[in-house]
């Protein structure tokens, strides 16, 4: 059995400086390193960018991620989606495998963010994150319109005054 207190989430050494730049101490949007990794992992997953890595920076206690049931569900979901025909992936002793999937998506997301930063000479990490979020919202809105159909009419804004 794996004890959560012993489990660590690796940070890719290649993106160590970027991770620091994305924290609020450096003018970035995220208060903590673990939050940078969560955003990057979701970005990597949404763009199907999963990059393995060997060299690691200082790791982060899994307990920081596990304090939020939503974040631990994201990590578990990524593991399940990466192993769709393996029901055993949710076993306690396979938590490190699920975390590895999360780490690889985070590495992919960090590569996407770094690529966006490399495009412009004086782009701030905060602006890159905001632009990625805006583009993600537009993509999500388009998906909803495609699902519901563009020809739906008769539905306006709700009137809560009545």
C-alpha cells in the first residue's frame, strides 16, 4: 500500500524556471507551484500533449494536490483515461502511475506555455495564461453550440424579475 505522505509529484527540470515565473512571487497568476502544474496538466490534456521526462526539479508533496477532492479527481481521471481498459488503475498501490500521467500532461502543458512565451519578445506569463484561458473558453463555447445546434431559437436570457 502506498501512503500518500510518501508520494511526490515531480516537476520537469526543463521547465523549472517557467514554473517559477508562473507563480505570483515572480508576477505570475498562480500562488503555488502545485497550482501551476494543475493548470499545465489540464492544458496538456486538452491539447493531447503528454511529454515524458526524466530530469526532475524539486518534487512536490502529493498531499497538496490531494487536499482538494477536485484536483485529486483530475489526477485520477487522467490516469483512467490513459488506461481505459484497465480497471485496476484506480488501486491505491497504482497511485504513482496515475501521478506519472498527470506529470507528463503537465510537462506537455508547460511546453505549450513556453512556446507561447517564445513567440513574443516581451510577453508576460500572466498574459499567456489569460490568452490560453480565453481561447479555451471560445473553444468550449463553440463545442456547446455544435452540440446544441446553431439553429436553436426562442431561448433568450432568463428573466429573473418575474
